[in-house]
C-alpha cells in the first residue's frame, strides 16, 4: 500500500457559532474593492470595475480571537473588516439564484494586509501574494449557519474601542450572490470554500498592542490583539 512521504497537514478550520463542531476550509477567496467608498479612497473608480479576486492560503486562518504576532517584512500592517461567506456546496457557471443556494453560513472577518508590500507590488506590476497571503492574515470569527445570503447589516471595525470603519452590507457594489456567481465563472467552487467579500472605507494601520474588533449585525464579533 502506498502512503505519504510526509505526514499530511491538518485541515484548516473555523469554529461554528453555538456548536462544538468546526467548519473545514478548502480555499480562501477575497474580493477587492467591493465598497464604492473604499475603492475611491484607494484611488479607483468603482463604477467602471467588475469584481476581481485574490486568494489566501487556507492555513493563513486566525480564529478563536487568537493573538496576532506582528508580521515580518512590514512596517504598515492594515486592518480590513469584512463579511466572510462559507460555502456548503459547489458548482461552476452559476446564476446568482443558484449561487445563493451554496451558502452554508457567514462570519465576521479581517483581511489583514501588508500595505507597504502591496504598494511596492502594484508599482512594479507584480502579484500581491506576499502582501495578502502571509501567515495569520485571514482573521475569521465563528461561522453562523444561514439559509441564504446576508444582504444588509451594520459592519464596524474598532481599534482600541474607537470605531474606524462603519458601513452596511447593503453598500456592497456586488452583493453576496453576485460575487459567488461571478467567481463560479472563473473557478469551480466547492464545499469548504470561504469568500471574503470586501471592506468599506476607513482602512488603516495596526500597531503592536492594538486590539481590533470586527462586528457585523447578527454575527459573532471577532477580536484580534497585535503582539
């Protein structure tokens, strides 16, 4: 019988709200510039852009309100509060109505970004991978089961108790079902995929000792202390 030459890595997972079980994660997709105010603060015209995506490794997850050691190779670590969508089924080339049926649940998340590395990559026309997909860069709170896409609800991110981002899910340029449908035309989606759906305006730097909390109406908040 054949086997592995190394022990297989453990499956990354996220807690499920109110349960002892965990949600196994296959892949992490992220949507760029999905709130008009954030697109403008980053110097882009949201009326001209279709949704675009980047990825993070599944093992970049940071869950359970765990502390975040300040990442290497950056002096400009940024927070980005977001709604996270967890898929319980898969498919490709889906309509928005079909895409809505894939949703297993939602969570509050924080798409951490090494902004200085991202700026350098943009200036050089290079990929963003090391700016977005570093260790512990995908903060995710407990996933709460759902029967369809969240379309509204207040989203805030506070740093040391001061609100820095404050918006509503209804302000998304591309709502959840449309995001999933568009992504399904690029890749075949599968159970266990997570989608970070974009961040509103107000992104900014985190420093050692800061405590960042993402809260979305109807979901469990997620808190991260930078150490």
